[in-house]
C-alpha cells in the first residue's frame, strides 16, 4: 500500500545533516509498516525493536548512553550487524522507554551516520508526563496520518486515473467519465475512511461488514488506550469528550461546547482531557481567527474552536451513520452531510501540512477554513453537494480582498474573477491538488 510518507522518509535518509527520526501519528495509521517497508527497500539490512512487546529492551539503556555499547548489544539481540550507512534501526513504541528516547541525543552527536527511526503512537501524551525528557533539537520529527483520499484512490488501483487528473490544466473541467468515477471513490472513502486495516479489508473483500468490524475494533482499541495511558482522573473525562464529538460536529454551529459534554461541567475541568486527545492525535482542533492576519496563529482564539476526528470512516461509525445513507444521499443525512464534508477537508489539509483555522463574523458569516500559502491567507468554503452559494465567502472577499479563494464541493472545476480575487471551484475529490493551484497562482 503506497504512502506519501515514503517520499519524506527517502529525503530524510539522503540528507547529509540528518538526525534521528521520530515518526508520530495516531495508533494503527501505518507507521510501523511504512518504516519496515522503507527499511527493506532502501537499506542493506533493517533491525526492528519494539519497546512495548519487548520490555526487557529498556535495560540496554539503563546503564549509560555509551552508543558503541548500545549498538553492540542491539546487534546481539537482533542477530544482525548494525552498520552505519547500511542499516536502518527502528525503535517502535519508543514512548515506553524514556531512556531510549533520551539516547537519541547521543546518537545524534556521536553517530550521525547511523540511520535511526522511531515510532510512537502516544508519544505526545508521554512527553507531557512529569519527568519525561525529550531530546529537543537532536531529532527530526514527522507526523503520519490515515490514508488520504489520494492514497485511498492509489490503493484502489486508481493510479492511472490520478495521473490523468494530475496532468490536466488547472482551469480545465473534469470530464464526466472521470468525475463520476472520482465521486464514487469519494463515497467509498467516506464509508471506509483511511485507516490501513479498514482500507485493506475493503480492497480484499468489498464487504462493508468486514470494514465495519475493523472500524469497531479500532475504536475499542482507542478506548482501551484511555484506560492504559491516561491519568486516572482524566479517564472518565476523556471518554465523555470522545463520546460527545459526533454530536458536536453535527450541530449547525459546530463550535465545541464543554457543557454539551456534560451539563454543568466547566471548561477548566475538561481542558487536560481534551489536550490528551489532541496529543494522542485522536482529534484535530480548528480555532477561530477573528482578524485574518499573518501569522494566523497569532490571532487564534484558543477558547473558541471546533473539534474533528482524524478519519472520516471512524467518524461515520462513531455517528452510527449507515453506509447506504451516504451511497443513496438519504435526506435524513442532509444535516450531517455538511459537517461530514468539513471533517474530510480538515483531515486532508492537515495531512498536506497545513494548519487550518476558521473565521466568523458575529452570527452573519463564517469561512470554514483559512490556510497560509505563499505569504498570503487563503479562504476555503466547503459545500457537501453542488449547491455552492456562498454568501459568507462573498462577504469575506469584499472585506479582505484575498488574492485567491476556493469553494470546494461536488461542482466541477471552474474559475471566476470577483473584484481582486481569483475564485476557484475545486471538487472535493480534487482537494489533493490545492497545493499546485496555490503554487502556480502565486
């Protein structure tokens, strides 16, 4: 299963000033598989150590941080010589061994030619624990996500189709034969999502029951993580927040409201639990920006935000939304449809490396996403179907006059000029191409 992270891993391998790599991401999004596949394809040998499955490994790092000794003992355990420039050393679930993580500082300084890559599903939550030391400045960090829609199409043997669409001129409309195929794949993606196990189940069986069984197991695993890895006082609060998210997303004004988690509860009582979910990669936060100025982060309101799940397939299962409702376009699904499309766009933008925010003008107008590109702020309005009337976007463009703006929906590609703004219509199934639009229209 091809993953975009492979390009970044190869760039890391070939950098002359390379540091040990730490690969984060939600549990079971494909980190271990990608690192092992990368090791087999790009190195003469690959040695793998799992600090959760092999708890005795931690003792190797307990004595001291002598890198020569550590390499020698790891070679003995694996039965494979560890050679600089030829071997990839993988530390999996590295958050289970704080001293192994600290050792990366010494490997960075003393063994820069050795390729060490670490994976940790709950590394963000572990780093916040008291006494957990992270080797700041001595490692490189990458973050991995569930399969994007582009990767999902690739996995469904759609590489040739993506190649055709990638080569088209930006302003050219997508012919019906391609558009209908991509819409069908997008509906499949909304049902299956991008968790690798769910995608594999769908490709192998085309059986929705198989897919939903995988999704249910994943959700149970995540809830088990709450009990295993969160502080005892936060566990019930994390469960309450987690259970409230589908309802919060579905609200017409989908601002996260703490009192909707539990009546009468205060924000300060839930902040640590919400932060735990964010550190674990299990939610995306989208904060309000009242005045769109660069950098957007300076004007963000951390008290006013939306919360999204990292995978649309898991959102569908959490919301108990039947696959047939997505396939048929059931009217009863209409109210949730817009929020569902927003969640999809949020995960796509995050996987592309953007940090989105949203804009609101009182109760009169709202822009779903603002991103920074080429030193400018780009507004993105999301519509779930082909009805693309966007009064909020028109107000935003007249007030702030951005160089370009996007409406993403099921409508075809198109471009118009509105005042100082070049307004693009970009299909939801072509969102993966937004970087090229920004680059070529800079």
